[in-house]
C-alpha cells in the first residue's frame, strides 16, 4: 500500500472514495481506515504504528474540527495531506481547523479530492520512475482536454 487514507468517521467515505479513485487512475495503491483523533486517539496511533516501516503518504479526511490531520502528522515522519470535506455549515469556516496548526506540525492542506490524490502520487513519484510517467500522462490528458474544449468554443 502506498497511500493510507484515514477518515475521522464513516461519514467521510464518499469524499475518501473520490481521492481513492484518482489514486487508482494513477495506478497508486490505497487503503481506507477510520480513526477519530477526538474519540479514539489510540486507534489512530495503532494505524500509524502499523505503517511505520512502509513507504507511504497519509491522506487524512476529517470535517468539523479536524484534529486528525495534525494528530497524525505529529506522530509520523511520513508526509500527511489533509483533505477535509467541504461543509457549507459555518460558511466553510471549519476549514480553519485544518489550516491553523501548532509549531512542529505540518500537514499539507489540499481542498480538492483529485488534487489530494495527485499530490500524494507526486510525492511517491519522487522515487518511482514508472509513477512519474503515469503522472505525466495524466497531466497530458488534461492538457489535451483543454485544447479540445478551446476548439469547441471558438
């Protein structure tokens, strides 16, 4: 497994599946897990410990008060990407719990599911030439789509 997606609860499943879909399209293995930093922090610690010797990237998916991303980041030397699901409740202000972290804690915040998957793939691609090629091909497909769309609107 290369990307471990940790959700705060099962209600984050749809958002996490969108991330996993991008990873799958890029040929990157992923696994989904559930652990709440607020309700059962020991579960999060167990998951982090389970993957301590693996070459992985974590993507954390937790809404409301996103303690999960900072908690995971503070417990590992592996990269952590926070991808909190957008909530129109509180006019989206709950995003601040993902952005404001204490010193020494640095999860990268990426708001889009596709972008979180792509960011994780690029991190793993640093040591994987085949993955670098798949990312390049993925980006080229996006460029082709822009050219196609431009021709259609002319």
